[in-house]
C-alpha cells in the first residue's frame, strides 16, 4: 500500500522539485500540494495523510507552529533553506530535516527513514470492531453496526442503530481505524457505511432515514465505490 503524502510549501520552484521527487518513488502517493498551513489544515481534517513534506518558513503560520497545533498530526519531514531550525524541527519528532537545495539521494534517505518508522508502529487491531472512549466508558463497536460518522468540531459522533456515541477524536483518526472496504467519505463532515446507505437523491445520500450531504470533492469517488459494489 502506498504512503499518502502532501506538500506544504509556498515557493513554486520548491513545490515542483518535491513533486518530481515524489513521482520517482513508487511507494509515495501525492494527494495535494498546499500553498500554506491553513490549506493543509483543512485537508488533513478531511482525509487521512501519513506524511507531510512541510516547509518551515511560510507566511502567516510557520511550519513548526502549524505542526504543533495539530491534535493528531501525521508524520513530518521538514524542508527549509534555514539549517538553524533543525534542532527545533527534531524536537517535534520529525522523521527528517531537509535543507534546501537537497538532491534526490538525500530525499530518498528521508523517505527510507519514514518507511522504517512505519514498519515499527504497532499494527491496527485486525478484529471486526473499534474501541471508543466516551462518558468514562470503553465501548466495543462492531464495524457492521456503524451507520455513519459525523464530525462535530473537536468531536466525532458515531451513529449506531440503537445509540449515538460522541468521542473526542478527529474524523481522520476514526477513518484510519475503519476498513476502507466498508466505509466511504462523502463529505468533509461525514463518513458512511456502504452497507447501510439506502439511496442517493441528487447531492444527498440517505442512511437510516437521515439525509447526508455529498460534497463535490467526494462525489466521484463515492459513485465509483458503489458501482464497484
């Protein structure tokens, strides 16, 4: 499975170099190039990202301050023209720190460090359930019982047939725990069960009698998924 990544960089020339480097590594899948931290913040909240190639010296919000602001940050490889930021970069557990201009060989070394880090992480539970903490209780929730998941600010509402569980999580972290074969993102605020959706009406999908909006960003992927069955 490919490693999903984004570029967060405000300089077009540096963006192009990173895009070419990423394209030359078969294990990497570039999701998007973000021109600033706020754009990256919106994307990370909307879909899972495993690593950011993150510039440090950017307008409005520095790369390091942006990374520190994330509740559940992806892995990060910092890129910058200023080597004096290296110590601060490693203090936030960066995978690596690339000083511009860096050759492809140095970029590949950083990617290999990332691969080793991912290999060392504990595997996600292989069972047919997830564990959710809410109201000082630990709930065991089977995948098949989840109708949809809705983002509510800093919280997530997991809707079951017989109850609603609200947890202090992000949509990204919940989506990572659920099998891709059973769930699909239809909106930045909604993840639905493919088994439980009833019908589509224009830009709305109905799940358990609830009308859920379909975002334009997610519509084509959603329609493709249901056609494949």
